[in-house]
């Protein structure tokens, strides 16, 4: 019996009732910014750390939750 294929379109969106969370960590020491839903606040913390310690490299992390739904 031949296979029957059905293609269904989907969309991906930000999961409702969730926020994007921003984080950062110094690449030279163990320092980490306080996670926040405000990316600018995390950047300000990184700049403060850079000013105090002279460290220039940071790993920035942006976490969000997605929802995939069928479009019908």
C-alpha cells in the first residue's frame, strides 16, 4: 500500500504568558549579571563590571519559550 503524505503548515510564536529572559556572564571571571526581562538592565550591569574590573568580554544569553501551532 503506498504511503499518503499530508503537508500541514505551522507557525511558531512566543509562548503566551512567558517573557524573554536576558542573562550575561563574564568570560574572564565567574561574575554573572542578575537575570532580567529587561535586556538593557543586564547590559548596564555588564558595563559596570567592565568599568570596575576591566573585563571586556561577556557571553549574553536570551531565553524565550516558543509555541508551534498548526495553521488550519
